C-alpha cells in the first residue's frame, strides 16, 4: 500500500507523540493535528488495514515496523529541511511550514544531497 501525504502526516504525528509519551490514542492525534475524531478514526483504520499501525484493546496506537520506518523518514526530512531553511535566513515558523509541505515530495536523491551539503544531522 502506498501512502499519500495525509497518511505520512498521521504516521509522523503518531511518531512524534510517542516520543513524548508511552501511550498515544486517536484522540491525542486528533488534538495534535486539529482534526475531528471521526476523520482521525477513518485514517487510523486505513493505516491499520495497510499494516502501518496497530491498535490494542485499550485503543492505544503503535507504529508497526513499516509504519515506524515511514514516520522516521518523514520526521527526519522535516527536521533537516526546517534547519536548512532557517540556516539560509527563513524565519523558524515559515521554515517549519514549508518543510512540512516539501518533506512529502522531495526525492531521496535531492534530500540526501541537501543533507550532505548542509551537514545537518538529526537524531530521529
């Protein structure tokens, strides 16, 4: 199953929330993304069916190995792109917003070249 931008955003959000807390629920994702609970429930079902997320009997979300790989990749892109844009004079807010858009479309080749050129590293 290939993911669209929205699926990647959900996975990244679950990943970031799981770094802050041991437990992540759909409600946490809805609040973080400012989306309705029904919208998040539909998205989580799609991600679950695609093998990217598991949901336990208490409703807690966990990323599968493939879900975690996608989430870490998108999160790394977000962090590196944000830092690169800030380093060339873009405001922090604009850099984060633009990185959020670009992170889903930039090729691996271009991202790797930009990361190597800028010598920006992140702990993801």
